[in-house]
C-alpha cells in the first residue's frame, strides 16, 4: 500500500495478507475463530518441552509432510514481512524431520495467529526522523527510569540505521518438563535475536539458536550482539556500494539491555568472561573503529526481546510487535508507523496506553518550559 503525502513525502506498507489467507485456507485454519490479541505461543506448552515423535507412529509420515508445508509457509512470511513470527519459526523448524503431534498443533496455532493478524506488516517512510532529531529531547521517551509509561524506540524515529540486540540465557522449556526428564543438549542453548531499522521500518531481523551453551547471560548477550554486528557491517557495506556512504559515515547505534555486554564492548571487561572465543572480540574492534556504538536500554522495551523467547505475556508481546510493525488500518489512518496501543498523531511517539497520568510527551514539554523560564 503506497501513500503520497501533500508535502511530497512517500510512505509504503508491506504485508502478505493474501498469502496468509491462502495458507490459512489451505490448512483449514480459516475455519477457526480469529483472535487479534493472541500470540503465536500456547500458554503452558513451550515448543521445546514437547517430546520427540514415536518413530513407529503410523501417522508420522503424513504428519511430517503437512508439517513441513506449514513451516515452509511460515518461513516465507517470517523472511519477508512478519518478523514477529521469526522466533516461533526457529522453534518449529527444529523438529521438521519428525514432528510430534503437539508440534503439529503448535504450528497450526502459530498459523492461526498469522491469520488473525493478516493485515500486519512493515512500513517505510521517506519523512522518518533521523536518530538525532528523534532523541533531541530529555529524558528519552524510552527512559523507563524517568517514565512509568515508557515505550520502545519506534522505527519511525530512525531514518539512519539503528539496531537492537538481545539474548535469552538458557533453555526455553521452563517448568513444563518434569525433573529428571532427559533432554537434548541443544535445548539448553540460548536464543539470539536482533533487529535493524531504517526509514521507519525493519530491514533485517533474526532469531537463531546459539552454536553452543552460554555460561552466563553476559556471554549469551555478547554472542547475540556479535550476530547483529556481522549483519550490520554487511548492510553498511551494501549501503556504501549503492551510494549511501554519507548515511553510514557515523557509528550505527546498537541497543542492548545487558550492561555487562555494553561495558565489554567498550573494553571495560571483567576477568570472569576472559574465556570467550576471540571471534566475539570483533565487536570491540567495530566500536573502536567508529562503525558502531553499543548503548544500554531497559530490557522491557528492547524491541529485539521478541526474538529471544516464547513471550507468554500477551500485552508485552503486542507492545514489542507494535514497536516495529503496524496494521494496514493504522497505517492508512495515521500515515506512519503507529502501534495500536499509541494515541493520536499529536501524542506520538510519547504516549502509551499504560499511562495513568500525564503522558510522557506532555511532561517533557512542561520540563522544557520550566527550564526556559528559569533561564
């Protein structure tokens, strides 16, 4: 969906509602009730907690074929316009060779979520603010220590490259598995996730299991940040190749919610993590060379947190999803990336439905006004 504005700017909204509806009809999901407020995950049934399929199951061959078709369709959506489904895809694709019946039900549930939110997609805007303009106020609207109604930095504030990275330390099975149950070693590995935005929308994202088990949350975050930096460097080089060198001349900001990882990237390391493989040391070199800077952000408003776990809190999941995606209805109504839980354009991006008092943007204006009067 394209929109030409009277000021000459252009906005575009990308979604795959037709393919989503076709896939839902193909697997019978269109006969289920649509629940827009749902998440891709079933409560109390983590995908990694499901046991392996019985090899003697007579229905295994048929189920595997259908399961692979469902996961393949989800993969197409997650690759193009649905970053919110990427972590679910990572879990589901792990069992693509021999899925249990519960794996199949989990895939159908994820597909039902996609069908219920078929109009959601990503959007880009030629009038999106630059990072400097977006953060030219104090405190930032994502400062959770200053505001109880803090919201994540929206991609619509980021015209230049801006990235988020995060990791969830340990396995994803929680308490759903009884003590003493044997588990495959890969289930204890952390999940890395990152998000890279430009022109008001996400241009790269990833949710992937780490190659080995991390010994601490700091180590898991460093590995995740390393994944983000590798993709970021690739994007910066491609941008320079197509004549966008001026936009990548400055360091690209990467937000991370682990202070130890942020300190490590700035060479303020500790003896406890000296065992890290040297390939993660690339992060420090990139920071030292001025190609990126790692800044801390509270975990509850880190947009990449959605890529690192099965988020059970539906409100938190929607808050993170809406910080990087937008429905077609809101796109047409507000002309830019407006999450459903935010208010009118005059309130954006400093208002959240969680606020029970004065919105953050009004408090900022009042603080500025008092400062000016005193001056």
